[in-house]
C-alpha cells in the first residue's frame, strides 16, 4: 500500500459517490414502490467491475497498472455501488410489512447484479480476443489474481 494507491482509491471513491448520488436523484421518479435507483446503481456497478476487471488483467486486452485498477474497482465502484443502502432499504421494506417488495428487491438486486458482473466479464472476454482468461482466486478488493 502506497500513498499513491490511497489517493487513487480516495479520488475514485469521491467520483463514484457523486455518480451514485446523481443516479439516485434521476431515478427518484420511478422509485415509488422499490428503490430502483439503488438497484440500477448496483447492476451498473456490477457490470463495470466485471468488464473492467477482466479487460485490465495482466493478460487482458487493456492491461493497466495496479493503481488504475484500484482507482476504478475499489474507488469508483466502491463509492458507486450501494450494498449498505440496499440492506437498509430492504430492512425498511420488511419493517413496514412489505415482505413481498422486500423479496423482490433482494432477488432483483442479487440476481441482476450477479448477471451484470457475468455479462461484463463475458463482454470483456470477447474484447480480449477470446483469450481464455479465468480468475482462479476470488478477488478481494484488487488483490492478486491468477490466470490460466
């Protein structure tokens, strides 16, 4: 961990947080019965981290430095995605007795976000000229990865 890495994460986090706020404001009119802003943010963030994370691996089509990966994947995506907001909004739905809407929120968020990260990964694999890049270790923040 270096000072430059910390700055990359901090700058990315500020950008991601601002983007999250703006998307939430724009989505407010459609968020009557479900927190659609949060769902949209988490789907988009999942797609971005899947796409960028795969394209920028050392063997990917567009390899970048570790600091750039930290900026985007930890900073921007970390500031942009909203799992804590998702959790609080789901609890609020449950506490208000809207168990069905809470279940829809959970299923929509988890299924669509896992689908979005997979779509991002497969899109990046296509752009990587179909190199069979497989991440063997679970990536924690922007930790070491292995490819085959």
